[in-house]
């Protein structure tokens, strides 16, 4: 007997609409049309109203999908960080290893073509935020950012609530995001046609070197 749950036609239709909407919204923002979204999804335009209510509701559903996707990929890192923080004296090498693994995961996700529409959607929201961004921020981005800041602070002996520590953390995020947001520039400069597993590993090794330089530098630099 097959005990694997099957996806209903309705759920399949919703997922197809969200995938198409991510592509269209990522490219055109809320100027994307429901007609184009439905056509790309292979669904009737009435399906958007039936499953989501309106184009704006579909936009929020895309934001929720992104939040769920990020949470699924980074929840293990958050759990590991929380487990470290409850220890009286967290091991510094465990902290370092967790920072490295989280950054490796980010690099892997941000060099996959499958996450390109997700990145376009979030990039638009970063520059012109709506309540859709607030949903993603509150559910996953802020907790991730806070946990990485806490890890950085725990390793270096700095204050996790200090603005400078938050800036250092954000700068580290930016170093990784540059390979997504500056994708074409980097590929052309490196002479690479695309990212693959070997090239992603090469990027990680450089970022890993930078992480250790940052950790060592901040550990020996007294906060002003």
C-alpha cells in the first residue's frame, strides 16, 4: 500500500500559480498582470480569484512562500544556534563552524538558478518595501540576521545589540549577496558561463577565508 500523500489538483494549481507569480512579480512587480500569471501557470485566470482572492493576495502568498522556503532551509541553523546559546560557555569552534555552515548554505542557495525569481522578488521589496516584505522580514530574515549577529558577538566578545556589530553582520551578508545581485558582473569578470557545484565551492572557500579574517580581526579589536 502506498502511504505517500498525494498532492491534490487544487494544491498543484496553487503551487503552479505561485511559481508563475514569483516569476512575473520578480520581473514586473505589482505591474504584472493576472492574465500573464495564469497563462504562465497553465491555469484559467479565474483560478487566481478562486484560490487567492486578488492579485494583491497572491503577492502576499508569494511572500509567505518565500518565508516558508527560507525557514525550511535555515531552521536547522537557527536551532543549532539556540542550542549553543543555552550553554554557559559556548565553544568558539562550534560557533565558528555554525557561522561557516550558514554562510555556505546561503552561497549554495544564491548561486542556484532555481532561486533567481525569489531573489528578484525580495530585491524589489528591499528597494520599495510593501507589507509583503514585512511578512518575510518578521518571520525569517530578522531572526536569521539576529542569530548570525549573536554568533558573531559570541565569538568576538562584542555586544550583539551594538549597532556596529549589526553592521559587521550585515556587511557579511552583503558579501554573499553580491554573488546574486552582482551575478552578471561576476560571471563576466570570472569568465564563467554559469555557476555550478565546483564554482560554488570555490566561492565558498574565499568567503570562508574572509569570515575567519573578520572573526580574528574583531576578536582582537576593542569596540570603540
